[in-house]
C-alpha cells in the first residue's frame, strides 16, 4: 500500500515536469524539437513503463485508440460507417521479438478479417510488417502477410502495408511488389511518406505500376540524411506528391490514393487541385486518424468526399499514442489537461 501511495503522489509531479519540459522545448526550439523529443519517447522502454502506469493514460489514449479488444474496434467501425465514413482497421503492435508473437498477431488479424465480413462492415485492414516478423525473418513476415491477403481475397477485401522506418522501405516495397506481381495479390496496397527524400522517385515508379497508395507525412524519427527536417519542407513535398498521385497520368494508370492528413492547408491544397483539374471524387479519398480533427472528418463527408478513418485497437497502444502526440502539439495539451480534470 505504501508503494502505491508513493506512486500516486509522485504522478502529478512527473506530469508537471513533462508539461514544463514540453513548454520549454516548444518555446525555445519550436515544434521540431518537441516532436523529436516525443518520437524518442515513443521508443523508450522507460517512458512506456512510466506512461502506461499512469491512471489517466489509458482513458485519454482512448481518444485515439478504439479499444483494447476486437469487439470494441468493431463497434467503433460500425459507428463510423453509420456516419458515412469508411474505415481501415489496425491491430496495434510493431517490432515483435519472437515468432510466436508474429503468429499471434497474424491470427488476430485473420479473425478481424472474418469479423469485418461477418458484420458487413465497410472496412479494410492496415498491417505493419514488423508486427508480422519482418525484423526477425523476412520470409516469416512475407508468409504471414500472404496468408492475410489470401483470406482478404476470399472476402473481396483489401490490405494496405503500412510504411515504417526508412531502414525498411526497400524491403517493404520489395515484399509489396512480390505479393502483387509474382503472386497476383491485387488487393494489396502500400504507404509512402512525404518527409523522405526518396519518395518522389517511389511515387513515379508506383504510378507506372498503377498502385493503390496512401500518402502520409511520416511519423518516425529520421536523420537529416534521409528526411526533411522542417515541417515546411515536408508540407511542400506532400503537396507536390499529392498532385503527382492525382494527375491525369496517375488516373490513366488506375492509381487510387488515400490523402492521409489532418493539416487543413494540405486538405485545402488537395481540394484546389481536384477542382482545378476535374479529378473525379472516386479517384481518391481523404484518410484521417481515429479521434483526430473529428470536425474536419464530418465536414469532408458533408461536402461529398470519401473519408476513411484509421481505427486502431489492441493493448500495444503506447508507441502509436505518443506518435500522435508528436504529430500535433494540440494532442499533447489534450493529454496533459485531462490529467488535471476531475
């Protein structure tokens, strides 16, 4: 009991220190340094243990995570469908450390695909190759995602392979192309990150291949040798890549793109390009994260755009949650302010 009491008494001071540190970083160095700090914390075991132990952490994380169970995530998907939104579901987890963990994740996603079909949800699935064993054995990850795509094909459903750190971009694209071209898995898509220098070349190649693509900004800590360091640079590249993916050439190749952003400037730039170039509304969709900028989600649906909500669930919520804080400081203030509410 004494240890528990000490933990509870220390918690406010920990959060106060975290708030103070975040404010100082933001004031002195701007959002870039705050983001770097949070991205470091997303991978730090000590930080995960600390934050996960806070009584307020899990309830606040529910703002961005549909729940820990499959049943909770399916209920969230039903609600989103009822509001006119499409869904992509994600069983949280990454960088597993054993074959058993990778197989357990694969089996959970198989059950998820079964449930999506049984409940007639308008939802597809997103997966991370590191969750399926990529960093243990590339063949293990390949075999696991192949089984998932095979099951999805039975249900006329699709799976999109999330992109992770820059160090695994090549192998991720290699697995994606092998599945699609050699094994005929036409229901597989891939994600590209605008903050990587290499992505323009990847976009050009994938347009020629008629790929199914999600374009996001990127949410991992990367060195300046491979990624833009400033938000303005990433934004500029994002708009450039968006225009390439919505171009007449891309549409002629039957490219379908998910414009994944909560940035109102990026959304406005997309709308402007679509209207100016008469891009059909069925050639793309906006994609947004569960619980983030809900008012924009509703507005886009009301305006007639397709909107798909990335809906994660599971117990491994910490890395995902902290990356959401890093993407937008307002999310961080939401987390901290909720601690002080009764």
